C-alpha cells in the first residue's frame, strides 16, 4: 500500500508509530516530506500535503475544525470571517500556531478556540450538527439559521435533531433558532425570510403560484420577493426569463420586488424599506 493510502486508511492523519508498524521507516517518511507528498502537522503526526489548508491548520493547532470553519468545510451557507475556528479538548496542551508547528499559539494567530469535550466527527472536522451548535456562540442568529437551512437542504442534519439540541438555550434565542427551513436554497433567501419575520411580516418561501411558477418569498397574499445571486449582464437569457416570469406574476395579480445578493448582504436597510413601503401601500393584500 502506498504511503498516502496508508494515511487515508488511518483517517487522514497518522501517528508516526502506526506508520512504522505498517512497514514505513523514518527515512522513508523524511523523504516523503522532502518531496512534498506528506507534511508533518504536529510532532509525531503526518498528513497528506493535498489536504485543504484549514484541515492541516486545525490539526497543527491541536484540534478539529468547527463553527464557521466547519460549516465552510461542509459547504454550508455562511459569511466568511477570515478567522479559523478550532474545537480543542479542555485537557489539551501545547497548542501550536495554525501555520507553524514550531510556534506556540498566541492571540495574534487568527484562531478562535472552542474549549469543550470531543464530540462526533472525523479526523479534521466536527460533525455538521456540532459545527452549527458552536456557531450559536459566535454568529448572530440569522446567520446560524441560514447555515442550518443549508444543512437541512443538503440532508446533513434533521430538523428534529437540531430542535433537540436547542433545549438548553435561552427561550428568546431558542425561538429564533428554531425557525429553520430546509426548502431555502440560498443564504440570501434565508436571511430575507428571517429579517422579514423579525419585523412582523408573514412570509412563505418556495411558493408555487402556478404550474411551473415557483417564487422565493411571498409576503401576505400578493407581494412576491425574489432574491437572486446571478449577474444578469453576464446571462442575457436569465434576464429574459425573469422578465417573462414577472409578466406572468403581474397578470396573476402579484406585485414583484427583485433584490440582488449584494443588496441583501450589504444594504439590507434599503431592501427592508422597499418591502415595508410596498406593504404600507397594501401590495401584500388581496384586492377586491
């Protein structure tokens, strides 16, 4: 068995003594490090050099990815924080710098440590459910909900398991974090739903209004909100399809508002103002 296959068979990171027992010599390991095939992530531990940077950084520190870093590992909807989050056992010692095992971990290293007993996971990352629970302590509820929506949509967790884990949180936070929905298809859809409900609006998502006509959000009975991460100038056919959809929706008596990824993520007050103005005009109600 080749060296990388041996390391993979041991979970992706391997202690020196296990590799020696499998027939590899110290000289062979040193040669593989020199060739760049494997890396020494901590004293006495080796991993493939092809592992993602964050995976190796977590092991170098002495733990596993969690919170937003774990969510990123699983491809969940989230915003980038630029800081690595690592779960470390309360009894761990000699934590190292994420980029250099020769240096001790310092506050300037750009790492957030989650001190707690180990939970289920793999060699490099905590389980999806654990990562989401750790996000509750670092991220605002709306971003946690967006990540949970994404995990539900991908089938990584169940709604029941998530709700059970919320039992020990304060009531207000528990109610906010319970409003999750696996039908959500993007972070901007999740954020829009959460924020609209936060100001008292009745919101439904992924609503089919006619055959072949499904929309992102419906507020009340008649106000359709579409949030889109696409750049129409690079896809004229998408622009044309959206105009056809808008014409159909208008013919059916709906008012349609469109907002981009940038508007939802970086200029929400203007989005909220437009939605509330439409609601104030009665555009969300059925008209006689």
